[in-house]
């Protein structure tokens, strides 16, 4: 049972990370091509659907992660470090979700260049998360 939980947890993590990588790209496109109403409406629709998908994926990965934690009682500082980085990714997801809602309300987004830089931030958390899970260094 544990291996099935772990398998699906990883699938949902991958799906959630795809959202965290792609939603800022949609925001870049909104910032660059937002003058055309039809293009803007299509991008906002894509962003809303992607954000909703991300919420579902995070909920599922959280439930499965909690189930694994309850089964095995993971201990160690590596888990605290990993969960701290996951919390930062969650805060990042909330931030880009708020930017999407602001764009829907007609507010200005950060520049496309700034959004491109922001788009790279999840990678700064993902690499150490993977390392912590695989190495369990402490």
C-alpha cells in the first residue's frame, strides 16, 4: 500500500510542479499580449483552469503525503527542511494565483521580464527538495 501511496504522491507532485512552472508563463503572455481582448480572455481562461487544476493536485499530494507520514512517522531534520521548502512553494503558488486574479480584475502585472525571473523560482526549491528526499542527509 505504501508504494501505491508514494507513486500517486509523486504523480501529483509532478502535476503541481507543472502548474507552478507554467502559470507564470501564462502571466508573461498576458503581460506581453494583454492589449488584444480576445487573446487576454483566452489566456485568463487558461490561467484559471490551470490554477484550479493546481489546487486539486496540491490537495491530493497533501493528503497522500500526510497518509504516508501517518503510516511511517517520518522523523528527521531533512523532513522539516523539505516541508519548509514545500511551504515556500505553496506561498509562491498563492502569489502567482493572486497575480492571476489581479490581471482578471484589470490590474497591472509585473513586467514580462520580472515574471520570467519569477518563473525560475520553483526550481530553486525543487532541486533541494529532491536532494533532501533522496539523500536524507540529517
